[in-house]
C-alpha cells in the first residue's frame, strides 16, 4: 500500500470535495491513484480545483441532460452529538451556531460542509 501526499487547501463548503492548490496537483493525484474517467475542474463556488467524475456520460452536455443544470443543496447529515464530540464543544454551541446563521442545519443535524468549516475555525486548548 502506497501513501500519497498531495497539497490541498481544505474542503469546499458547497460541494464537500477537497480543494486542490493547483490544477497540476489535482492531475497528479488522478494519475497516482489510477482513476479513470475523472476530470479536474475549477469550482464555480469556491474558485479552487476539484476532481470529479462524469458518472457514465461522455461529455458535459450529456451530463447536464441526464442530471439537469440546477444544483441541489445536500441535506444536513451529521448528527449534532457527533459534530460536538468531533469539535470538542457542547451540543448547545452547535445549536447556537445554527440559530444565528453561522451554520446550516436542524435541531438534530448539521450540514456536512458547515461542520468542515467549523472544524477549521474551532479553537482547541491542549
């Protein structure tokens, strides 16, 4: 088993995908991992580079015909208890973040992209 090291700039808040620091780096990852039918593209939301697949279609036009052009917002999917444990904060802190609009979610779940953003900005004491 080979460990790959590559430069990323965190996680995209809109897609949940890794943000690569350059197109060259993303292409290197595709090559090293031996992925086929994967494309490297600039995200219209975060302006970083992502890796994505065509899901069995041959070009962008066919992909849009199959899946449509409207982006669908993923549902919140991380239980608040799990998010609080991962961040080292209380569940009330997560609920407050949702209540004031700092994160998307419900009383029981937080959006996975917002959890990633909170993970990057949460201060932890040793």
